[in-house]
């Protein structure tokens, strides 16, 4: 079993399907990003060079949804109002299913986050 399978093991089928669809979205926007599974954090991160300094976003499976964490979310233009949180930089989008979120608006947020990293 690889690390992604370990991370998803035991999660609700809907959460697994949503995370895999979000993974496909992120990889489609950032094909050059390094994907790292963090079993201890219970998340998958995407970055340039596999380092925190190059962090673009992360996916965190929860009991009934997936959080899309955008490391520079406070700097992003979010006309659809998807972003939540009050952190100095980080924001997140709660995704309970791909049908529950505007995929194009989310894709644009990931695209903006990737552009900020360079």
C-alpha cells in the first residue's frame, strides 16, 4: 500500500472520491508541483521543489469533506467567495463533493496560488 492509499484508508468513500478528484484538479493546474503525502499531518501537499517555502496548496481528508488549504490564500482574488479562514496567510475551501464546489473557481484559486510561488 502506498502512502496516499494509507492516508485515504478508512475514510468515507465520498471523501476518498472527492480527494482524488481534487488531486486531479491540482495536478492539472500544477503539473510540475511535487506531491508529498504527510501521514502525520493527514494531508497531501503540493509545492515547488518539495519544500515548505514553495508550498502551493494541500488536501486534507476529514470525516465528511476535504479541506483544500491554500498557503497564500489571503493574497488571492476570490470573487466566488470560496475561501474561509482568518489566518495571516492561509485560507481553505471546504469541499464535501465536487458537485458542491465551483470547480472552475477553485481551479482559478489554485492557479493564482501557483503563480505566487513562481
